[in-house]
């Protein structure tokens, strides 16, 4: 994966975005040698509104009704 300094990305931003979309390769933008962000092509096949954790949790019992225990913060 290619890395690029933030100043160089700023100077060539539009051309780099076009290259990323065309080549389908991500680049990492760095500042003072530390990675800050990853710029990657948009994947139209992935649904942004997809819920990957839906159905992953289960609960047992009633989670809505109040409990009979008095909390310390309520005193």
C-alpha cells in the first residue's frame, strides 16, 4: 500500500482521487511520518446501510422493566 505525506496529498488531491478510483488501490496519508488516514475507493457493491451486527446479540429475560435494586446514585 502506498503512503503519501499530507502536504503532497494536498497539492495533488484531485488527481490522486481520480487515480485511486481508477486503480482501486488505497493510499495512507501521513503527517510527520505517522499514518493519519486511509483513502480508499468507494465500493458500490457494499451496502452502506448494511447492519453487520444485526442478530449477533441475544438477551435473556426482561430488559425493559425496572429492577428492585436501589442504586447508590439514586440516594
